[in-house]
């Protein structure tokens, strides 16, 4: 790990999310992007415009073995992550910021858990939602238990826009994404584990594809990704969590609404979607907020949790990408600790895969035994 403020990044995959990372790395003092591997010419050109000091190379290996690369960002399509992490481990195990989901298949979860135990450098899984300021503020309420007491119930609602267009349309198919409840919702399963500080034991999901992409046709066939779901998760602690997802509800004022309830009260946070999608004729986009509703004395109070404009402008994730990068950058410099481990990322994938299976079969899926047991991640 580098001991100076200068941290040189190598980027693997520079599509839409990769370019958000580039904009945020540019805000870090002393950070630079020196090397980019992006097979698509259009995306590569856009990326080099954001990082004019970088050079484009023709392979992952060329990035990993470059002498002027101190750490790596993997922002390639989901189904590439596992093989790319294996290749990096074999070539030169540098510190890695790995975009979610960590992988897309059960076998990869087990194999990457073993890889992570032997990997000699930090691996941080990019769970940006933890670092959205209103979500981070709500997490403080949960963990301090000052106003609500010990959390018993957690509910996460995301009402948002459909999946955007990606290069090669890979995000239209379960075999490439892991399924909507992996690709999109691993963020929320990670938040559930983060807030409960417990492990899930059972998952039940009801989901379908009712509206989006039904008239689309691609060389790979008809899209099969889900566009709405309910997922209930039971935790070893006795806590319960629920996810409500709808991907044809972009008219909503807030994209994410998270509620936690304990014996003394209720706390909520409200997070708007990307500012670039907010209708200009409605004026300024909504400000994120946290609402505390004690049982006694009754009377909710609201706290605005605005995001720094420079962080908000650098991406679509309520400023969280910058705050995540600040912490990862500190780890690379030897001044911080990994906050979202590879095992954290793999547990969220496993919960998503179990939810996909539950939606398919109509049965609750155990995470204590059988194919979806989390045991390999606890070693």
C-alpha cells in the first residue's frame, strides 16, 4: 500500500458507473487515474475525456501489471467480476474497489470466499448506499438506539425508474446480472445486515416482470429480469426486514424510503433519485431528510440532510460515491480500514440469489442450510 497522498488508479470497465467513479476520483486530493481497460470504443473515449492523464490499454493484465498503478477499480458488467478478481489474484493482488454485485452465481460465492481469505491486499465492495448521507444518518439512529430503542423492524422501499441502457444490453438478462434481486437489490440486503448487525436466516420473495422491457427483443432473446418484488428477511437476532421494489415508479418524489421501528419510536429517511431525472418545471429537487417519530411524547421532527453540491453533481447516488472513495483511498494509503468486506458483498449476493430462487419457487429459502447457507462466509 502506498504511504503518500498520491494514489494511482487502474480502472477495469468504464461504462456508466465506471465514469461516475472517474468523476469522483477526480475530486480526491492526490488521486489520479493512470490506466483504463474498456473494450467499447465509445465508452473508452468518454472515459479518457474525464481522465485526460490516463491511457487506454488492451487487457485487464495490462492494467494490473502496470508499474504506475497502486490500486484497482472493477466496474465491468456483473458477470465479469468473479473471473476478473481471480485473474487479479493470480497476476498481482493490489487493493481493489469491486463494484456490486461481487458475483452472480452460487459457485462463485463459495470460490470468492476462499479467494478472499488468501488475498493479501484489501478488497472493498462498492455498496454506495451505506454512504448516502440520509442513510448514514439513519444508520446512526439505529446503532445508537437513542430515540427508537433496539430496532425490531426494518422496511426499505425503492420506487424508481427502469434499468437504463447498457453496452450490449447485458442488464436485460438474469444470466448476466444474477437477477434484479442481485443486481439492484444487493445494496438493500447489505443495508439490512449493516443495520441489524445480524445474519439472515430465511428469505421469502414474491416478484414478477409486469411492465418493463416486455416488448424488447435482443440477440440473446426476450428480457427476463424482474421489475417489482416484495422480499421478507428473518434474522438470527429475531429482527425482520422487508424490501418493496418497483421499477416503474419514477414519478415518485423520493426514490428510497427506509423505515426502522423500535420499542421507543420510529425513524425514517427519504432519499430522492438522481437530480438529472427530476423534472425541471418542478423547481429544485427534493432535499434528503430523516424523520424521527417518538412514541412519547408524540410528535415527529424532521431533519434535512443535504448533500454537498460537488458530491451530488459527480454521480447518481446522492453523493455516496465520493464518500466511499474517500474511505477506500485512505485504506490504500494505509490510513483506514475496509468497511465493506468481500464477505459482506458475497453475503448480499447470496441473499439476492436466495430471493430470486424464492420468487421462482414460491418457497421460503433457508440461509442456514442447503445450497444458500451462508456458512462458507463465516470461516
